[in-house]
C-alpha cells in the first residue's frame, strides 16, 4: 500500500510540476501577438486557469507525503543513518521545511491569481509563483534522488 501511495504522490508531483512550470514560464514571457511558434502558443495559455489545479495538487501531494512519512522515518531514515548518509537526511529535512514554506505561501499565491488582483499585482505574482515553482522543483528532485538511493518499501 505504501508503494502505491508513493507512486500516486510522485504522479501528483509531476502534474504539479507541469502546471507550475507552465504558469511560471508563461508569466516570465508574454506571448507575442500574431506569432504561431510552439513557444508562443505555450505562452498564450490562460495562466489563471492553473491556480486551482496547483493549489489542489499541492495540498494533495503534501497530504500523501504526510501519510507516507512514518514509513520513511522507519524504513529509510534509519538505514541512511546506518550508512552514514547524513547529507541525504539533511536534504530530506530541507525538503520538508520547504514544503511547509510552500504550504504557507499557497494562500498568497491563490489570492494573487484572483481575477480582481490580476491587473495590479504583476511583480508579486511573478515572485510568489516563481518561488513556489522553485520549491516544488527542489522537493521533487530531492525526493526522487533519495528514493533512488533507498526507496520506501525496499
């Protein structure tokens, strides 16, 4: 069951990465009018439409991670300590803390993407969305690397 939850956690993380990355890149570069390149079509997607998906996926992914966490503490962290992989333990601790920071800024992210704030808080929206995307990317990479070293259920 834990392996299934871990796979589901990873799939949600990939969907979250896709939505946040798409939204962040589109924020960084506005689509040019009249162009029809792939990049221009990629940028012209309605960015506010990603907000609800990002919030839901972030919360669900964090909740699944919390369900898997006790198994990690027993089956992965202890062997990491025995193998002397203190850097891996530290990376997971950073991952946890950044996930909490991301959860803390999620309400601000949602408010900045509301229709009534869309025309006024451009710079704040870029900063918060980029920060959230950076947190999600780092958490995903750290989780993936640590799972490759010693995964839950191995």
